[in-house]
C-alpha cells in the first residue's frame, strides 16, 4: 500500500488545450435544443471553460484528503481514506458510479467524516485506479475487492453506501462479507415486480417508468454492453467528444433545480481524460451484463429516493426482498445525490447508521 498524490503532467495539460483549440465542431439543426443530444453551444461553452480550467486548484482539492494505492486481485486500487476525529466512529465505504469518480464525494466527505471513518475507492478501470488489465472485472468482482480492501485496512465491521454502480456493488458487498457489513445505504435502486396488491398511483407511475427504462435501455448502455472498445477510440482521442458524452449525462440525469456545477463536471471529465479510463470504465457494463435481476443484500438497507433520478424505487417490491430500516423520499435531487444534495444525503446516511447502532 503506497501513498498517492494526484499530479497530472504539465505536458498532458498543454496537449489537452491544443486538442480543445483544434476541435472540429459538428453541425447542428436550427433550434434543435436537446432533441438530438447535448446542444453545440453548451459543449462549446464547457470546452472553453475546460481550456482555461484551474486544474491545479482542482488537484489541490483532491489532494486535501489522504489517498493511497494498493494491489488487489492483480489490479491497482486507488482510494481516499479519511479517519474521523472520533476513534470509535463506524467505518463507511462510499462507492461512486458512472460517469462519476471519487470526485462525486468531495462535498460529502467533510460532512460524513464527522461521524465515520471514510474509505472512498475508485472502481477498477475508473479514474486513479487506472485501466483494468484483464477481463472479468464485473460488479461482483469489485464487491469482492472491496471486502479485501476493508480487511487490509483492519476494518472488521463497517457500512457501505452508493448510487448507480455503487448501489449494486454495496449490496453485493453485504453478500460477500455478511459478517462485516452492518448495513447498506443506497440512493439508487431500480425495482420491478408483479404487485401482490394494488399499487398507489405514485408507485404505479414509478413501475411504468421503470418498465420503459428496462425495455428501452440508454444508448450508451447498449454500446457499453456490446462494443465498448469501439467507442473508446473516439473518446480517448477527442477531449471535446468525451466532454460532450459525459456532460450530457450530468445534465440530463440531474434535477434541474439542483444542477451539477460545471466545475464538478470538468473535474470529473478531467479525471477520465488524464487517466485514459473512459474505455475501461465502459467495460464494466459488458463484464457485468444487463438485466441480471435483483441483487441480494442480507444486510439492513436504507433507501433514499430522489424525485428526478433515472428511476425511483418502489417500496412494496423492495420490501419483498430486503430488510428496510429507513426509507427517505427526498424533496429534490437527481441521479448524482452526493453532488446535487450533499447535505440531505449526508444527513440521511448518518441517520440510517445511527439507527442501526
């Protein structure tokens, strides 16, 4: 296990600015808005900001927290490790999703570290963990790696939290290490089923939305599940292309009333660009597969439902499979809870684990 400091070579930053300055922009239909994808004006604006972005300042913010790299199952694993001032605090593992990174948790780390010892790893193939070097890095394998990571840190009893991929990884972690995981809190939990009794109008609407999502997968998921390598050539070569691809998700999946700040988007995109991990991150979908069914979670579960997320959890279905100890309907927020509503998320996570203690 070695200490880690984020330090992007100046030559890479210079090359990035050169590439952004020589972008060959596509045409756009008049008054197209978002009907055909992220608008040209929006991407040009972000690209201009990125070219002048204070990356050294962003680096300093990332390096404000202790970071390490260790080797697990043949793969480098980067993680942030922030110990609480309270020696008896519960260890808590936070897992990001796609198109996120450890950048997602920058705002909640100071809030949660008052109550928890925090371990915030980069999923293998994402960000500072670097590209995966072998096939087979699926969500279950990541969960096994997390169990090994926590054991190596000497944590024998801990909690887990996540959204997007982090939700599935956290729930599987409870299956991999049931004696160690005290509870799991998630802010994304797709749920489907056949109602045993009539659903409320709200739950019926959520079920229809979830069915539509399952029947019509996001285009990127279809690509990632079939040919992630093909897309990687374009994304690894064109910063404007990668920016457009990722910024679209950060915009469309967020609550318009709690947008992800441009600075956070650019920091996250820069992590992918600097580490050349767009392609390896995309491989996680292919390695895991789509539509694998409900994931087991033997630990007590806390669920935060955000009104503008891709889909909202349906409590009757979740209760059939899980031991629900806390269910929170947030008043605002979308897919990126830690970036959009960090205070609400931190309070909910803290209350959930306090209830378990």
